[in-house]
């Protein structure tokens, strides 16, 4: 077996248990036709634009998981360098919706809530012109609709793994990446007219970067004449990498999602919620794993927590007149921190605090150990080299929308609506911690003794010394709501009206 087949052929063991009955397996990807129901039908909107639809059954038939992977196979969608481009647009010009709520995070211009694949009913993707009711995104739209509860109690469980051997070991000429994924769903009625769906997933990778890597080992490496250490100083040990494996490069994600629907005659109330937490180290991926080889235990830790909740009320006044209103809350917090000191970043570069954690060899109170230089100035970080940066950010939003739809005549449908979406965005980064500490502590005794004329000067000097960038947090990282460091509060508001006229084979829409 060649090297390509050895990596691609990684053994994956799957287990799935479900009480669901067998259903039609026609899961082909189709283009949604123009929908023009007769007035005699129960009220539904008419769309004069086209979209691509991925059904839940089709999604579960794919040999991969994740919204970005699903979208990249669609016409007019290109995945490049980890970013999606719709019909030639920039990566940040795509709008994301879940059950009618906008979830595009403006800090990253990306999808803010990932839905568990087993909880997806369908995904509608528009990559061309679309109606005014769908907002401001120029390149395309992604609408994800979650499954709802069922009339009878049903459950589903699935498990996948390639972890039959230790992560990085080979089994049947394939390398294990330590992949484990557990998914479960439960749905059913609580009382007549009140149905629920709950889904949970835990995903883990022992090595999250899947790549071809030929094994190698270098022994007896010594300091060359191009660094700060004495020539001939031996490195802390040999440098060795296994085939297709990077140590200390794991990732984990836990997600809990669900919804409930209450039917009260012509009135329907739908609750939707999601919570997700993920974590992975920063510095164990290639090629940084080589420079950080001797200090893997000090790799920065990335954490992310996302919460979302929404309520939608739909009222069918008649067969031809309907309105719905919705309200949602969203919050995401991300942090990049030292695994030993967490958010107490003032200790990161302090040699005394590091010594208490077992890290020695500093060149001064706030000066890290020298790196090792070998083979014409290729650098390896010292095992005790501290982290010298810290960052965190938070995005929160409140959204309200209302829509009114009416079949005025058999050929005329009127849609009117609006939305307001208010965000509070915070960001904090301190980029050179040791420079800030040595500036504040003039004699290196661990006590910040530098004096300032006033608080304004202190703020300016600290920002300059630590190369701090901040809003929504003060210059020391404390949350604030007013003043020079107030958070950014973008407000998106929209209103629309749309008319659709249908006569036999012709459709005219304007708004």
C-alpha cells in the first residue's frame, strides 16, 4: 500500500442505534424549484428565486461532517485556505440563519452556531439573487432548519472512532488520529401538541492536523555559533517525529442543542437553543510543533463557548394570512491563554511565578531563557520558555424580527417585515507581556513601582509598553461599558416589502 492509501485508509469503526423506521433513501442533491401554491392550499410563501437544498438524509450519507464541508461541494461555492467563497464573493459576504434567526458573527463574518448534523432537517443555500426579506449578505445565504419533535418517543445513537490503537500508531497500514465522536438524539411528545428534540455530541481528536509526515529522528544536536548560548551546548534531547502524527495537538468539542414546539390551534410557539464548548492547544500544529518541540506542555490553550436561544411565534389568522415574530439571544466568548496561569496573564513572564510551576533558566526577572540555535540558526524554544501574549474576545447580540404574509388574491402575494439586530463586541490583546512587566517594575523586585502623573498617562504608557489593543475591556483586561474603551455596538436594522404576482407560467416579483 502506498503512502497516500496508508493515510486515507484510516480505519473508522461506526456504531449507530435508532428507533426510527426505514425511510426513502433518495437523497440526491436537487435544485429547489420555484414554489407557487394555489390559494386553496394552506398558507406558504412563494419564492421566485432558486436555491440548493441539502436534506438531513443526504447530509448523513456524506463521509465527512461539518457545515463548511457540506457547503464546499455545492455549485458556485469554492473552499480556499479554509474560507468559503460564494459565486466569487469574499469569504465574509455570506449570511447564516438557523430556524429563521440570523447567526452571522460580525467579528469573524462567519457562521456563529454550528448545528449537529443528526439534528439538521435541511439546509437551503442561495448563491444567486434572492428576495429582500433575506437581508444584507451579498454573496449568498445559508438557512439551516433543525428537526422538530416527533409524535412518538424516538432515540438515536451513533459512535465513530479510529482509536482502536493509540493515537499515532498504525493499524492495518493506517495511522490513528485518535478520533472519537459520540452523537445522540431524543425526540417525542411531552403532552399532545407539545413536542421536543434534544441532540448532543462529543467530538475528540488526539491529533487534529491530518497530514503526511515522514518519521525522522535527530540526535546529538548542539548549539551552533549563531545564537546566544555557548557553542556546543547540547539540546535538551533528541528530536523525533512519528509517521503522520503530531503530539500535544488534540482538540475537543461538546455540543448540546434542542428545540420544542407547542401547537395551540392556529398558534405555534417554537423554542430553539444551543450550547457548545471547544478547546485545543495552539503551537502543536505543523510547522510550529518543530520549534516548540521541547516546550509542548506550555502550548497556549484556545477555548470557545457559544450560547444561543430563540423563540418564534407563528399565527395563521386565515388560510391566506399569517404573521410571525421572533426574539433571540446570542453570546460567544473566546480566550487564548497559558495552560498554567489561565487569564492571570501578569504572571506569564514572571520568572518567580514560573519557578513555582517548575520552569527555570530565565535570564532575568522578566526575560525568558535563550532559545537553542542549531543547523545554521534553526531555533528551538527552551522547555521553560514562557508565553508572552494573551487575548480574549466576546460577541453578544439581541435580535427581534416580525413578518406578515398574505395571499391578497389568487395571483398576488404580499410580504412585509423587518428585523433589528444589536451587537456588543469586545476584544482584548496584550502582545508583549514581559516588556510591560519590566516597564512597570523598574528595579525587578516584583513590585510595580513606576509612577504616573495621572490615570490617563498610566493607561497610555501601559498600552504602549505591552502593545495592548482593546475595546469593551480596559487596558488591563477588565470589562467596561463606557468611556474611551467602550465596546463596539453595531446595530443592523432592515425593513422590506415584497410583491409576487403569478399568472400561469409567468412570475413577477418586486419589492
